């Protein structure tokens, strides 16, 4: 059974999910952001089957989130290094970490964000770069952008409450 592709949808959430919407891909990016680069490191960390890992790494390379770099010719071995696009995924992971801690950690938080300077626990907060205001309703909402088609304009019309 072929899965549906979201790549052609105008929604940036759908397009993002097309690249990272499979849990192995997100966990590979988590590990890459923690410094892992080699196939065997990812496999050991995740306990994933080699063929599945190879497919996910190839997909992340094709999506421009990782770059494949040869580190050995004999035998041929590659490492996987985050691109700028891949590094830009860090705040998404941190927000997911905080959301998971808040809603799905009945035993308590096993991983937290900390301020390296103070050692204090940090809590992610999305803010508008221009105003510095927290991105929260009712002040902020989604709206159609200049490239929006009619369907997208209708979905994000001001009279309607829209998700994320």
C-alpha cells in the first residue's frame, strides 16, 4: 500500500511532514543534533534495522536535511552531517520535547532543556522575531500568504479559527 504524498500540498505543515513525518526520521535528526554522524552510531542508538535506517537516511539526504560525506574509501563509508535545513529543525525538536514532557511523562521528565550558563531548566516559548510577543491566540493566527491558492485562502480566512 502506497502512502499519500503531502509534497504537492500548499500547507507548509504538510510539506514539512513529507520530509520528517515518520518517527524514525525525527529520531535520526534528534541523534544527529546530538552529534551522531555515522550509520553504526544511529543504528546502535535507535535499534533500527539496517535497511530501514538506510532508507530513512537516504530520505533525509534527498530532503536536504542531511549531507552524505565519504570518510573512508576502503571500505567505502559515509557519514551524515546536518545541513542548515537540518539544524533549523532543532527548535521543532525542543518544542516536541517540552510538549512530550508536559503531556506524556507520567513518571516525570527524563530529558530537559537547560541553560548552559546558569544550569537552570529552560522552557521553550515561540515568540515573534519582530515584536518579541508570544505566538499565541488571539493576537496571532495563521493567514494565507502571497502564493496561496483559493483553497488555502478559504482555509485561512480571518473569520475562521485555524490550527497552528
